[in-house]
C-alpha cells in the first residue's frame, strides 16, 4: 500500500471523513483502503483531495467525487476541491492489507501482487485463484469479465461456489 500524503492541521480529520466514503462497486472498502486517495491538503475549513481512479473510464468516479464532497462538508469543510490525477496509474498494489482481507470476507478473491509481466496479457497462463469461501485452489476461471471491469468470474470445485476476483493491475 502506498501511504496517503497529508498536509495541513485538519488533514487527519479529512482522512477520517474520507474513510466513511465507500467504493460503490465494492461497498465494504473505503476509498482510502482502496488506495485511490493520493493526498489531502487541509487547512481550516478548506480541503483539497487528490485522487487517482482505478482506471480512466471508471463509471463510479462521479459518485465517489459527490460522496467525497458530501462527507467532507458534513465534517465542517466548507471549501472542497477534488483533483484527479492519472499518473502514476492506480495499481492494486496500492490497496491496503485490510482491504484485501475485507474483499476475502466479502466473497471476492483479492488480487495478487502485480508485475510488469502480469500487466501484458499476451500468452499468459492463468494461475488458480484461492476460493474466498473455502480456500481451495481447485478453481476455474469462468470469464475474464465480471460485473465490473476490475473483476473476473471463477468457480470453485471444492465448495461449488461461484466467486469474483479483483483483478491485479
């Protein structure tokens, strides 16, 4: 996980408020745990939050931005600015360890670590993914494309449960 850069005396309060903003596509994860909050600069009643979307076309970003503004205003911040940066690109390596455990408990297999080889899908072999329900690695990839672009669909032959995996990227 990459640490969030905090500046200003009110930054801790702002982060506390941002921890209440959940990802609409995975509602057990806050945007801080997910790693999309890059920096918070807060002083008095003003705050600037810099975020990086999980991918450039993420449809949840508008909702996330609205919820950031609402949460910070509810916390007493009158002037809220959101900056979106695309470089460096978000990676699942920015997710906290607690986020990975929450995914597993929610029934979504967490992503593994990323590497340059994994980011190029040509000729890759698909590794077995551990089932978040029973832990078996006797699983099969059913579809690279799940209900959202960041998840794939799998089936467990041990407990016969279907499950999603958060893709590593």
